[in-house]
């Protein structure tokens, strides 16, 4: 199998930081000019294991995925640009089914846009993945019995770079295996020199605008990763816990107390007050007095604050400013101290302002172990009230799943409210649409309530914050924010040291649509040619992590939205509707599927099952069940190709456009109309490529209301294309045209049949190519008339056509109905498939259509067909067609009519008894009232089916038996 390996290295001049090399298991990949690769004659069976690597190598050799910026009409070219930026996977990541889903969707859209004659760019790349990558390297170091602190920062970073160099890029190789047609020469990396420059520029600009600041507040802290997290990175999980009621006695009267409920009793050691609502009459007399803090035995004040909700619990809340974000705000309002009793590792310690607060027996205990010990100490003091089971939402680290600890810390923040305003307006005014529609309300709600973004991380792997501190100057002059590294203080020439923290990984990712195109160089040719981009495809889980922030960055740095459409696809789930994950062990490895069934089967299964907003259901236990439909469809397509190539012969095929449409047979006109209808259906399902209404901004358009939520129904597109190929082209046209392709057929008719067959199969391959690119390219290359240098991946999307002088293709539907009626009769009366039937079509109307196509009907139905008028004879089966015509099959000689009549009457009699029994049951009010609702509903549905079957049986008896 042919594979591709990406090495994330820099050239000596640093201009290009990604080098792509490739290898074969047995031989090196040959560089090819843009010439088509003539494959051997089609084997009997399609083998994706040999076809797919070969086809992909041809695409690469011909540079088929490369975008030419000079052709964009934004820089004087002649083509509309269409751009997607690939959500960058972790640089050391391995492809999972979620990746496979999102990148397959993107590739379908990219291939479709490329065939629509746009200058198409799909920007690939990887993310340095700060926390994830550092965690992996720390685990490797731990195997040596060391921590990163033992190794030291410089050595740790070098080891991480070496790890990325060794392991990085595997996922990009895997993306090629599933057919991703990205412009690999533009592969980006968030820690490259070019993108690192963009990160620094954005930080400095926002700092200069007063939108970045260093704040002292409570943040989310991961005791495992030893870093702060943003709100979005500290994910809520519902889990069972306990609600503890604790009694705080009044300092002036120990016989009286106030009761406070908490889920985190370990934080009470850092309580500095209790709060009551100033309007709560129950506690008004206590305001300004003090209560005794259990265990610590110090007095703390009772403060009045509206944060205390009289309707919640007892109406009294404990205030712990260093360990709760809301309490921190209360503490600031009342100038309260903020002692810290839980350290960075999640253990109990007396840190800042906490002297004497943590008893000796608790110091050094893990926070959860300390919780249990504190509960016992409260119980011993008589300060513990009720303990109740309590279901609540607890934040966890999104990377290691550790329970997050609120922690008072100095961190860097971005003021988000000013950045959110244009991003909010963009969606409200239609410059950006979010599909499915329901996600727009979620986006708006988040934007309206946005909080400042904590962007500093206490890690070593990532973009180091571009802030230096002078060792000699006083604040604020000692803070130096710079685009370039600082060696000496610009104010006093004294020594400086850089901030120890790195930036949140998402701070580089939010620049992705602009940094990958050359920003901050606003004259960069790619930026001018391809920005704004078009569609952002991703999962809903990162709508706030990434999607919304990219929109804000686009407006903040370039004044324009980065894309006009956000498509949030569903999630891959197992048959129990659980999200596929490594921890559950219910995932599907895309590479296993590619090995067993081929990449096209993998892609087909995902797209065909992807209703807009719907999840994709896969069976990880039975891959055959999930992916065999895709394999079977590929086999069907291959067999059509084999039939076509074996029957077209070696003579040149006349182009369809040069054939007089009056030479078309009815079947020709019908299949061409069905192809046109399929094109229209596929276009409608995929929707408009771009908005059509210009807005005030440069290169910016807004969506009309009738287009805003149209398109991107990929499963409907897949079904329209499949239905044409399987149900119309294969099942009907191929079967009807076989007799016209033989050597003894009248030459003119044979040439028409060859031309139409080639045209519709070519159109079918074009329609299907975005979903199943490998097999369609392999077949298309074998079609007659392929010129040197042609590739389906760069061919044009099919267009519907008008053929005013052609026969009325819809008349062929009458032919199909007649054939289906004969097949139904054959099945109903168990007539052997090989038995030729005598068929009479009684046609009060449409007689000419039936006469002209009697031979076709006979060939498809294995029958001798005659057309007549009159009534249905006795001893015959019949089916009424549209327009009142009838298909009649005399059964004498085919079956024992008397015996069949006896059987039908017996079946009808038994059915009558069942109907009476079911009607009596449903007529009984007690049964209807007492039986489960679903059982009654099922009974009624069964009765309805029985009545319908009775009508069919009665008609059969009348037609065959005369009574």
C-alpha cells in the first residue's frame, strides 16, 4: 500500500517549515507530470487496496490539489476562490472516527467546489497541542523516574521537539489514505516560525489596544496538568456527590448558629465570612456580627450581600474568596482577605494568608481525602448537620479529566466583550450562517454572556508569552511587551526575564484562517487571494473553543468574518447511541475500515448516514454491518463500469452533443432526464457555494433569507446520486439498452445507445466523485475519449440540459410500471423466473407507448407482450396501471387454477376470522383502557394491514376464480 509520511522540519532558510516525503513499501513514489495514468483492463472484482494508493499517487504526481492564487478574481484572476481551512489535528495525534467524519465532509465540499470551476484551496496543518503533547512527554519522562522539573525547561522543550519530529505527521499521512485532497505544499503548523510571528503580533496588538491584561482572580486549575484552564476547557460533568450542612455558632452565643450547605467542606478552612441577603428579615439582626468557624475556631463576620439568595437553601452562604470565583467577587466588594488552603497539586497546605487555618493532621492530604477527614472532625464537634445525596455538575479538565480546582492566581486575560460585538452582529445580520440552525441561538447566548478569556498556561510547551520584566525598574515600567525578544530593559538597560507561562493553545488556533494565509503580512498574496475563506466544518463541541474565537479574530485583525458558513456535523456514536471514545472502547479505527473495505466505503457510510444535525450510528463490534453497504455500492459501480467498457467496443464514441435528439429511443430520453433530475437534486441538497447578496464590506456577502439555511444536506445528495446510479441507470437503462449494443443492432441506433450510455455513466461518476473519489477516478480514466492530462478530480460538475426534440422520457415510466406489474404477478403466483409469460396490456390510453415498447417490456419481464383493448378475461391475473391500463397474465397452463383458487379462498377465510377476532378485541372498552398504549396502537396497525390484505385477496379471487 502506498503511504505518505510528513516530517515537520524546517528548511535551512526557514521559509518552508513542512517537508513532505513519501515512500512505498516496495518502491519509491515516482514524480509524474500531469498526465493520466492508463490502468490495466478492469479486473472482475474491485480491489481498493491496490486501486486507492495508485490513484492517490497519480493525483499527487499531477499536482491536482494545488491552488493557484494568481487565478483568484480577488487579485485579478478569472476564477472565484473557494477556501476551507482544515481544523488542525494534534501534531502527534492518530486518526479516529471523529477526525474521519469531519475531514471527509470537508473533502466532499472541496471536491465539489473544485468541480464547480472555482480556484479551490484546502489548507491542511497540525496543532502543537500544548497540554496534550506536554502530558505525553511528561509520561515518557516519568518512566525514567523523573519529572519535567528534574529535566529543566530548556531540555524538556528540546525533548518535546524531538518527540514531535519523530511522531508528528502520522495523522496527515492517514488523511491521505482516506482521500483528503488538501494542498499539502501549504501545510501549516501552529509552532512554525511563520505562525509564531502571527501569535506574537496578535498578543501585542491586543495589549496595545488595552484588551489584554494581567489579573489576580480565581481561575480553573488542573492539579494534574499544573496549569490554569479557560472556562471552556473546564468542562461540566454531572455526577453524584453529597451536600453537607455545617453549623456556624454565633460568636456571642454558642447555643445559636447559622447553617450553611456546601458540596466542598474542605474549602471551609479558608472561609473569611458568611453572607446573607440584606433583604432577608431572618438574618438582618446578624449583619455586622461574627460567627465561629468550626475546626479553625476563629471569628468571621456576617456580611450583607445580594449574592446570597434567600430562596436557596438556608439563605446563608460561606464566603471563600481564594477557592470560589463568585466568593472572590464578594470578597472584593467587602475588602475581605483571601487565604489559600489548597496548593497547586490539590493538597491541603497553609499558603498565602492561611497561617493557622489548616490543622497539622490535614496538612499534605489530598483534597478529597481531607474532605472525608473534615466531615469526621465536624461530626466530632457537633457542627455537622444533615448529609444528603446530591447530583451536581462538577468541572473536569478537558485533557486529563481531573476534577478542576478553583484557585486564586495571577493570569493573563483577554477582554472579550469588545471582540464579541462584531462577531455577534455577523450572525445576526446574515454575514455568517451556522448550520444546523438551532446552533445560532446557542452561539448568540454565549456571545451575549461572554467572559474574559484566561490565555496563560503554566506549561513549557507552546508559545511563550511575549512579556519581559525588568529586574531593576518599578511597576508598571518594568513590564515590557514586545514583538521581538528582549535582551535588556529599553528604559534602564537593566537585566530582564521573560514571563514563565505559555499561551493557551487556542490562542494560536484562533488565528488559523488568517495566519495560514500569511497574516500579519497583510500584503501576503494568499491572504489577498483567499481571505475571507468560505466554510468552516467541525464538531459542535468546539463552537466556543475555536469557531467563535476565529470569528472574533477575523474582525479584530482584518475587519472581516473569516468565513460565511459554519457547518456543525453530528457525532459518531455506537448502536447504543454512546459517543465513540477510547475510554469506552467503542471506537472504530478508520484505518481498519480502509484496510478491510476501502476508503470509499468508509466515506460513503459516513456521508450517507449524515443527516444535517444528526449523528452517525456505527457498530464497532460488527464493521461488516456498518461498512458493507459502502463496499457493495462500490462493487455495483465497478460492475457497471465493466459492463460499459466490455460493450462499448474500441470504436470512437460520438459525443452526445453531436447527436440529433430525434434519434433517441424512449429509454435514452428517459435516462437523460433522470440524470438531469439527479443533478438538480444534488445541487439543491448541496446548496449554494457562497452567499449571493453583496454587503457593505469588501469581499463580504450576506445570506438571503431563502438561502440562509439551505444546502449541506449531504445524505440527501448521496441518496440522489445513489438512486440514479443503482435504481435508474443500473436497474433500468442498462437492462433495456443491452440489446442495442450487439453487433447485429442497426448501426445508427447502436451509436446512439453507446453515446447515451457513456454520457450518463460519465455524469454519474462526476456526481459521485466527491463522496467516493478513488473508484470514480479509476473508472473515469478508463472511459473512451480521455485526453492526456485529464483527471476527474479536476473535471467539471455535470449540468442539466434541455433537449426539446427528444421523446418524452416520462413515457418510459409507463414501460417500467408494466414490467413491475408482470414481475409482481410472477411473484404472487410463484411462477418460475425462467418461465416466459404471455402478457396482454389492455390500454384504453397510451396504447402507442406500449406498442412501441412491447419488445423492451418483453425483454425486461421475460414475456411475449401484446397490446389490446377490451375487458379482463377470467382465469387471469391482472394489475391496474396509471391511466387505467391493465397488465393481464392468463394463468392457464402456468399454474393449477382450481388448486390456486382453493388456496386463495382458504387464505381469505382464515384472514376473515383473524379480522373478526382483532375487531372484537379492539371493540372491548376494558381492553383498550387497561392494555398498554403501545400494544393497542400495534393492534390497530395490524388490523389495518389485515383489512388491506383482505382487499387484495378478494380482488385476486375475483380475477382468477370469477367469484
